C-alpha cells in the first residue's frame, strides 16, 4: 500500500472538521503575512462548542420526530413549572431535557450557563417586561452566546444576542472602528426586544417567531409558502423546509427555558450565580483609554473592560462617551479624570494615507500611533476614518529624500487635458476603488500601469494616474511628483536605476569556449538557478553557444554606490545609460578554470562578493 493510500485511510477515519492529534498548530502571524490581512477570529466558549457537538449527534440520530408529539409532559416531568412560552414535548425537546439532566456534558454546559445567567437576568427581564414579551426569552441568549457579550460566531454574529452587522444596523446598533454596540449589553438587549417584537408581529406564533430569529424571516416565509402551512412542527417534517439547525433551535429554547424554571428538579438548585450587572454610568471625555479610566476610578483595568465590552480599542471613541464603572467608583472618577487625560486630537485619514506618514506628521513613532489607536492590522485603516494623534507636538524631521522610481509602459505617454499624479498603494487597495476615487475608468488605470483589474495589488506599488485638471489632490495622500523618476519598464534606464537601489549593476557576459552555467555562475557568485531565472530559460534548455550573450548581476563597489546614490537623489546626475558594459568585470582579472566538482571555496577572491543573503538576483 502506498504512503498516500495510508494517509487517505487515516484521514477517512477522522470525523468531519476534526483536527488530528498530530497536526501542528497554525501560525496566525504566518497566515497574516500570506493573506495580507488579519485572520478572522472566532470567539466561542467551550460550552457552545460542546453544545454544537451534541446538536450534531441529534442531527444524526433524530432524522425525523419520533413518536406522537404532545403538549402533555411525560410522567417524570409531571410537576414542572412551565415557562411563559408555549411548549410542545416533541422528541427533540425531550432529548435536550434528558441531556441537561443526565448527560455529563449537558450538566457541565448548563451549570456554566446558569452561573452567568445571574449577571444578566435582571437586565433582560426588565427589558422584556417593558415590551410585554415572555420572560423565558432570556434563554435565547443562553443558547446564542452562552451569556457572553464578546461571543463571535463563524458567520460574524456578535454579542449576547448574536446580531449580524446588517441586523444590528437596522435596530440602531453602532458598529465602527471604535465601537461595536452589538456587544453593549443594554443597547443590544433593547435592539433584541424590538427585533423579537417585530418578528412576533409578523408570525404570531412563538415557534415560528423563534425559528425566524434563528434562520431569518425570509427563510421561514419561503418554507411556509412552499408547504402551504404556518405550523412550525409541520415544517420541521419536510425536506428543504426549515434548516436543520432551526428544527433543533426551537426545541432547544423550550428545553433550556424549562430547566431554567425548574432548577431543583434538574439538580441545579445549588449553582451559585454571578453578581448582577451593576455599575455607575459616567460621561467620559473623548478618546480616554480604559487604563486611564481605571486609574481615575481607582479600580482594576479588567473590571472596566468587563463593564464596557463595546469598546473595540480599549479606548472611548473620539467624542464624549457614556461609560460604565464598578458600582461606587463614579464619584472618584469625576474628581480625578482630568488628571488622567491624554493630549490627543482626532484627525481624518485621507485616501492613500499611511500610518507612517501620519505618525511623522504629528511627532510620533508608528508604534506609538498604532498603540494609541489599538491598531493590530494597518489594513483596517480606511479613508475617512477618525484616528487619534498626539496634540501639540512638532512634526518629525523628514527622512533623507530619495527619488521614487515609477516603472510604466511608456514614460513619454501624455493624456491631453489632464494632469499626472502618483499614488502609492496600500495593502487593502483594489484597482476599481482607486479608479473610482480618482474619477478615472478602471480600463484607463490598467492601461497606464500594466495592471490586471482582476488581481489584487501589492502594497507600495506606485501608480500613475491622469486626472482632471480640477481634481482636488488635497483629498488624497500622493507621492510628490518632484521626487518621482518615471521610466519605461524594462529599459536600460529602468535597470540602471532599479538595480542601483539594490546596490547591484547589470552586465552582459559573452559566452566563451568551455563555459557552462555552473562555471559562469561561479565567476559572478550566482547560482545556476539564478542564471536560468535572469535569462529566462529552464534547466532543460541550458546548452550555451560561444558568443551567446547572458545577463548577470554583480554587487557595486563603494565608488559605484556613491555615484548611484547621486542618481537617486532629486536633482542628481542623469543616469548612465551606456550599453557597452560587456565583460567589464572579467577585464579586471580572468579567474582560473574551475573543475566541475569544485565547491564554493574555490571562487576567486578578487571577484565581487555574493549578493544579499536571500540569494536572489
């Protein structure tokens, strides 16, 4: 049996989505480097993962409801206190009840949930009473998030009630760089109450209402229309009706509501619950860090973080903000907060503006600015975003000015009636957005810069754009045209300047009798692979002819580097475009013939040293 067959058999025995014990942990930093953006982080508790595993077991075992459905509980549940939601003792409901009563996993999950329930119960019940909704609806949060305001699903739902971004926006929850009110317990609960009231108004019956909360009201309406019924339990029986998860969701809500109202019967009467969510609400100045708030209030930072989960950057947004502090600390904060204020001010990011430029312009380092704004990934920075910068500092002195080389299809091209500008790309840029901002056609952008509109751009590319004469260039961060050298890509001028920046020069070598790639490579400290790549031929096409011209790269001398630096300074010398550079190095000293089996120690010491450590030409 081949090793591939063995691997296949091993992998075939693993459950779906399982991670084998021998798998190495992945590197988030490595994936960030490859993707060019941060990897989405799913924040899911152990309890919710265990719950999903049990749901999958139920999925496999209960293909259809078992036995007759009834609204009468079985004998062992005869003394139940019923929740204020209608309950039907469907096979799935009974299965979840048994899971929470007798299964070790179910008891661990429910114990954890009931502990956390104490923190939120009073807040939830108050909102539900005011909206005249059943109090048992608090258990939706139990199965949605495990009562964790920071919970984030694979689909991007967030918070105690798992709002998606669109749903949160509809119900007035702010979600931007600084704030995500889906994680705000009070505001998210008020939004949930309005959302659930709207669903109840549309569907009437609670089973359909709960199903719509889980699957989306459109999916439920489609199933009702297809099977011509408004009975949730009937819809659960049919293929391509409700999603399977939704056929489990409503029974699960009913089951946890029963357990929550009958803790003693299910053996949870001794579970100690967390203290209720209590705080002092204070008005905090714009852009105050959580650490400064904690110092002013005289409380641990962790307590302030826990009470303000909507603060995405551990800092209030760039406007006065209503924050929560541990009960009893508000008075102390009011007396001391002014001593903790930081000298910062908000600015708006322009199109194409880089954090390095922003930092230098406001007298800060890039690291300081990233820390100040809680920036993990600079790709999150978008035009129009408000960021904080130090207030009252002088700009840092500019770095030594060097010419930016911009390679274009034809440097002599002009577009009548337009002015040329230069834009340096950011990691998140896409051609269509750049074209839209500068009010040019994507096809024009592609033609001016050899750009593939379907591919992503690399950061630090410099694009030329011909924009309208009246285009307001102050709205974007542009490369100063006075420091730009436009060259035709692949021209002698292009290679002269580009290679000069790398401390190398490009020469032409004429193949002599007895030469092969290994011998020539040793003369210039290049590998055979280097020569094949530079000269664009493969390993199977390396027969050399006497007189054949090959391109090689060699490091510059100190004098040559000084001359190149002058070329790359605005106002410096014109580039040396002399084409007759053939055999320049070899005229200094022709090395002795090298035997085929010689190693790298036999390289003539008079030849230039090898290129940089990556070994690339």
